[in-house]
C-alpha cells in the first residue's frame, strides 16, 4: 500500500518546494533539494545561447544548427542540447571526432556547460508555402 504524507508544503506553480520538503512514498522518504540561487537573467541566458551557437558554427563541417537548447541547472551548471546537420561524406570516425571537438569547444567557451549532448539530424526540409 502506498501512503503519501505531505509536509506543510503546498505545491505551487509559482515557487519550488522549500529546501528540505519531505515526502513519504511506501515507507521511502524523499527530500527535495532545490537550487536557491537567483535565476539567470534573460540577457545572461541569451548570451549563453549565443556563445554555444558561435562555438558550434565555427566548425566548417557543420552545415546547419537545427535546434539549440540550453538549460541552467544551477549557478555553475548548464545543460546543452544541439541538433546539427553536418556535411555529407564524413565517416563514423570523423563524425565521432567532430562531436568530441564541438563538445570541447563548447566547454572551452563555457566551463559551466557540464552536460553537452550533440545530435545529428538530416537537413531541415522546407515546409509548404
């Protein structure tokens, strides 16, 4: 039997749970931990996005950056997910080496980018006009 025992915390879409909010599920206690730093200002988030975009676009093997997502996970932690289209004719070893170089370049620009995911995609297809 699963038992839910909430603390004095009432969930809200406006605020994260208080640090140390405790929940019990089937006898297992879960304590929430939340980054309490201020959220990155919009201009900082935009600058992070621009820096990552510049790092990826600097590689001539990259034809197109299809999608670039960044997420601040904490005061010194950023997750980067990039979907890219590369030039034709690269073999698997060349693609692996390119992804390693791109990851290294992103981390050189932004040491706080501690999680970097590069995904290969086909070129963007034009939509109906």
